[in-house]
């Protein structure tokens, strides 16, 4: 795997304009698939991130649809 296929936790924070606590929340509550190399080194594979985003988007759509019914 190429290194550029990995996104650091810091890059995620910048990408989504959120803080570290939000990222940690996504990891624990929404199963964001982070790879923990050490306590100071965490990554997500770009393809895993895209898949996670798609799942989260569909989940939100389903919740809204269920509320309308």
C-alpha cells in the first residue's frame, strides 16, 4: 500500500473542519475505521474513509425517511 493512501487524524480534522474530540467520537460511536499505529499515530485508508462516508450518508437518509413515514 502506498503511504498517500492513508489519511492522518490531523488531516481528517482539517478536511472536515472538526476537532480531535469529534474524530474520537466518530471512531467510538460511528465506527470510523482508524488504524492505530501508536497512541500518537492514527490513520484511515482513503478507500475505507470513502466507504464509511457512504454508509453514514445512507444511514442519515434512512433516518430521515423513517421520520417522514
